[in-house]
C-alpha cells in the first residue's frame, strides 16, 4: 500500500506495529490515519484511535479482515471514520482517503481554477470563459 500511495504523490509514514503506530500518530498532524486492526502489538487498538484522535483530529480509516457487521460497527463507534474490509481494491482505498481529506479540510480542496478570464471546473471537467459566458 505504501509504494502505490507514494507513486500517486501521497506522503506516507508507515508503522509496523500498534505501538509504533500510536507513537507516529501522536507525533504530528496527519490528514488521514489508516489503521489495520490486525497489527501486532495492538493491545486495545480502539483506545489508541481515541487517544490519537484527541491530540490531533485525524480522519481515521480502519482496515480489517474482520468484516462482520458487529466488527464494522465496533470500529466505527470506537472512533473510525470509515471501515474497509480486506481484500480491498487499492483504487477504492484511495477514493475513500480523498473523501476523508475533503471532509476534514473543505477549504483546502479546490474544485475550480481560474486563470485570467478562463475557469476550469475540475469536477465537471469543463472550461468556461467569463467573457463569453461559455
């Protein structure tokens, strides 16, 4: 997951276990935390999410092979903003990350660019001119 995310110009930090992940999450603000429920040294993983979330208001996505409804509900109630079960498509994970970033930083997401009298609507993929109204 780290390599493909970096290839798409995301800045990624990786932790190999729950203790390292908590330390990393508390080290500074991140746009999104992706937490695997099955990480080693993950004693009380949901408590860790809550601790990290109080210090920095990260958006949190949980990844897990545990896909039963009760597992997903527990993860969301424990502080996850999203829950994705394995196996997952990497494109779907990226789309979910983009949504979480957009929700947590709405002022940073620009959907329209203006250059001179041209305006580009990135969502509609349309270019218009203020002069002609097109």
